[in-house]
């Protein structure tokens, strides 16, 4: 395994841990949300297969529904950055009138709660 591969794996694990913490925090604050599983799996031949032909590339990690408004939350570590597909999805959300936030910590979620964006 190369150093670059190890770093990408660590980043993914860190984002996953952060996402789990954010989900627990949202649940404890009675926020209606769900996780978006938009990836895929390796098949027995070692090929990466996506979950379906209708999946949305770049879909945010979490979806919140708050008083009829859809809010997408993309979880990133403090040094994480969006992929091209994630940037396109963010643009599409904003064009459609949905809200989209990149969250990097529990403090970001706390701020959204204080501002009344999440309830």
C-alpha cells in the first residue's frame, strides 16, 4: 500500500468517525435526518460497482428535513475538500432552492442549531 493510499484511507476513516459523531449529535437534538449511502462495493472480481444507475454523483452525506425545507450536509474533516461531483451537486441544490452546508465539526452543527437552520 502506497503512502498516498494510506492517507486517503485515513481521511475516509476520519470523515466516517466525524459523520458518526454528527449523526449522534443530530439524533440527540431530535433533528430529522438520514444518511445518504451513495457509494458502492467491490464485487468478487475486485471491480467497484455503484449501488444503482439512478444514484446522484456527489450527493451530500446527510439530508435534513426541517419544516418542509431540505438541507444537505456534506461532512468534511478540517482539511478535507469537495470533489468535482460534490461541487456540482452543491450548485444544483442552490439552483433548486435547497440548502447545502459543509460541516467540519460538531461546533458547525451547534451553530446551525443556534441559527435555527436545523431544528
